[in-house]
């Protein structure tokens, strides 16, 4: 299979890390949604990443849908989203909040990068949404004593939070002081030290 997209995208990175942890072989094509849109479009008319091209030529789009697909390739007990409730919906909620925060960080970056006149209303709204998620995730993680969010084994929620935080702090350096979020800071540092995170990484590259 082929994973399309650059690893400075938290959405692509979460998929790349998951594939690596699952030891599922894949080819990586680090195409940019800006500079390589014409290459991506035949696989995904939205020209969005991640896009996963399967061995039979079929295509899966959207990071959550891709993770759902690859979870189906491994034994149930190895899946990084819990199978049983209520653990499953709680883990999905954490991952969804993290990815929603990443979406707001991307939106804020584009607002500031691509528009000559930045909308103060939109800027304030995005920062408030990002800050609100940080507060919720910090309180949740601080209340837990396990190595990972939901126990002693890494899960998709862990990966999503770390990938989102890495992108936020790279694309908006200094926007939020991570010292104010010690549990999240420690969580991200723990995951960034893992071999899979070191392997699936690239510095943030602003779109031209």
C-alpha cells in the first residue's frame, strides 16, 4: 500500500506511526497538497492527505477512516482503538478532540499565511477552540497515572494527541506555553522519544 502526504501533517503522521507500530509495510509518497495537488488528485479528488492507496488500487481517505481500515488488518487484541465500550468511545473522543484541534491549527495557519488581512474574529475563534481542547485534554491526562492514555499500551488516542501537539507547536511556535499543560507536555515527550515517532517525522514546512 501507498501512504500519500507529508509527515509534517499530523493527520498523515498518525497514520504513518500506526502502520509502523503495526509493522504493516507501506510505500510513502511525501506529496504536498499545494505543490503536488495534480499528483494527488487522481487518487483523491479533494486533494487532501492522508490518502491510502491499497494494493488492488482502491483508495481510503481521511485519517480516521484509514485507521479503521488498518485496524481490520490486525488481530482484535492488537488494535489500538479499544473494541469494548465504554473504552472505545472514550478513546475515539480523545483522538477526535486532538484531530479537531489540529484542524483548527491548520485553519489558523492558513488564515495568517494566505490572507493579507487576517480576520481577528476567525483568529480569536481558532485560538479559543485550540485552547479549550488543550484544557480538556490536560485535565483528562493529568487524572491518569498509566504510561499511556488508556493503560500500559500505546493507542491511537496517544498518537493523535502527540501528533497534534507536535504540529501545533511547530506551526504556531509560542502561541501556547506548554509549561501550562505539564501532563500533555510529558505525554508528547514520551511519545516523541519512541522509535516509530522518530522514524515517522519531518520538520514543519510552510506551504509556498
